[in-house]
């Protein structure tokens, strides 16, 4: 159901499978099957996860997997009740996303650009440097999820429009604008790849010797942290997701609408995008402080 009806990604399916396998192991030790679990055993399982030191976010994910599973059993007539209904989930804290400043993002991009223009590099090393430059420029310009970024099709190179079509979660497509800097970096990467004898294949924009055939999320994250260190930034504070947050936050800081940012990020619900409302609040405070006449009187 998760695959066929909801179009869940392979990563999501694997996560659900791990969560349900873990729950099934606990239920079996308690003398119950997963499908036949009682509310008391579900509560005992959550208590066991807490004893094991699981964070509230992990508890919510485990509980979500169980709710989806029992909702499916109820809908298909395999159970007459849902044992998770009386069980409360762990409270969700509103943790603010880690965000780079515009100055830090500029330093990262400048370093990537400088390395991609180094004439002393061998053809292979130049192709790798230009690939990293293209990835960073494209990520900061579009705010793509890292899985969407590394799996972009090669057709992106052929498109001359100012936007590209991205297939996101659940197979949903959205249009994402792409700036000139990012497009120039992509074309420079393609040229360097051809010169090195490793031009992009027919399917992927960023091909690699991996099971998927394209660059992996882990490989890009590793390269990005190395770039951050060379740019004088803390590698522990930089990740592909931090750059995605920077894209959204910097748009809002410079006057973008929250709904527009929601569309660009591919969030199905505006509540997901509202983690950035602190940026809007700061902008409104500055607006009132800088332009309201009473703020001038209070300073006097």
C-alpha cells in the first residue's frame, strides 16, 4: 500500500520496514503478534523505546509507523479495532533548523567556484571539482532535497528554460526555477566531464559507480563537509539539508512569501514550512523598528 498507493520512496519503505520489524520483535517477546498487538503492549513498546534512549522525534516516527500499519489492517478488515488510538504520541518540540548566514553561504560558493577554476588540476580532478561546484550552486539556488538533487536526470542539461521539473516525494512533480550561476556551473561540469572522458551518462546528471547509477547522498555530504572545512567553516554545521534551510531562510529574509517557499521546497503542508516563521518574525520586527514613526520617537 505504501509503495503502490502513496508512492513512498525506497528510503521511506526501508524505514517503515525497520520500525515494524523492531516492534514485531518486542511483541513476540511479549507473547503477541504484531498484527494482534493490544493497546497495553503498544504502550509497553513505547516505554521500552524510551528506556533505550530514543529521542522524542524517533518515538514519533516509530508511533507513526505503527499507526499506519494498524490503520491499514482496520481498513482492510483484518482487525475490528486500532490499538494505537488511545495512545498519545511524544510531544513535538519546535526545534529551529540549523541555518547558514548569507555570508557563510557566499564563502562556501566562492570556495567551490575557485576550486573549479584551478588550472593546475588534472582533467579528472577538475571534473570532480566542477561537479561539486555545480552541486552546491544548484542546491543553494533551488533548495532541492538531497535525494532530488543527486538523482536529477541528464535532461536538465538540455533544458534551456529558466526552471526545471523535479520529481519529489510520492512521485509528485514541481517546477523549480534555476538561476544563471547554477546553469553555468552545470555546463562547466559537463564540459570538464567530457574532457576527462567521463561525460554524464544517458540517464543521470551526476552519474557514479553506485547501485543507483548516480552520486549517492552520503558521497555528496562527505564532499560538502570537506569543502566547508576548506572554506573555513565548521564541517559539523554544514550538510545538504542545512543548505536547503539556507535557501528557504534567505528567501524569506529578502521578502519572499511563505506560500511560495512552500511550493519551491515541495512541502505538502504549510505547517512544515512554518518552521521558518521565526525568520518572518525577525523581518517584521525590523520593518516596524525601521519604518514606524513611533519607533523614531521612542529612540529620541
